[in-house]
């Protein structure tokens, strides 16, 4: 009889613990269900001709030099410095991974590093274009922009149709996850 009692107590405690875990999981799920973001800036990033490295063991490798540009948002603006690169990998499944590293300089003279990792997917049946990225900034700690060191940032990429004689560029929109 004692064994049955202890077994029932054990089962009850286990059930209560599992219920508490499920309840906590529901709270966490609802916490991340609807991310909120804050617009930071749009960057017009000028690029030059792609360098086709060729097929590698991971897929087709190419590099796109970043030649300059500008960026502007409610709290920050400046220029994209020349000299960065966007290393791309066209995977065997057709998706393209982007890994860009470049420098930006604010209008008041602070230079910071940008690392932008993106995924491009084009749905073959609908021709829908998907491109989202995660950006990481390395900003001087003593600058008015040091807040960029302490958050997660998401981005989008648009490839506008160029006008005759216009230099190639992309538009990168940056959002802070709140």
C-alpha cells in the first residue's frame, strides 16, 4: 500500500512539474510570437562587377566588391566606405548565402564595421523573392552610436531596376529587434 501511495505522489508531482513546464513554454512562445522592430536606416550600397570564383565543394562562389554609398535614418546618417566585399555562395539547392563585411562612416566622423549575413531564395513556381539578413555592428564604445553594439538587427535587400548609365547598387534596410 505504501508503494502505491508513493507511486501516486510521484506521478502527481511529475504531472504538476510537466504542467508548469508547459505553462512556461507557452509564456515564452507568446513572448516571441510577434517581434517588434524599429527602423534604423536605408543604405544605398554601390557595388561593382561580380568576380566569379567558380564552383567549390560547397557550391558556386562569387565576390561582389562594395565601392561606396550612403545611408540615412532618423538617428544616424553617413557614407558607406569603399573597400568592402560581399562573398556569396550559390548552394546546390539554388539558394544564395551572402556574407558581406564593410565599413560605414557617420556624418559626424565615427567609423564602424558592418557584418551582414543574408539568405536569398527565389521560389521557382511563383518567382517570389525572399532576402532577409542579420547584421552585426562593431561601433566605437565611446561614440553616440554605441547602442548599435547592444541589440539584434535584421535587414532586407532590394535590387532596384537601374536607369540607363546608373552605377549598380542595392538598398539595404536595417531594423532593430525590440
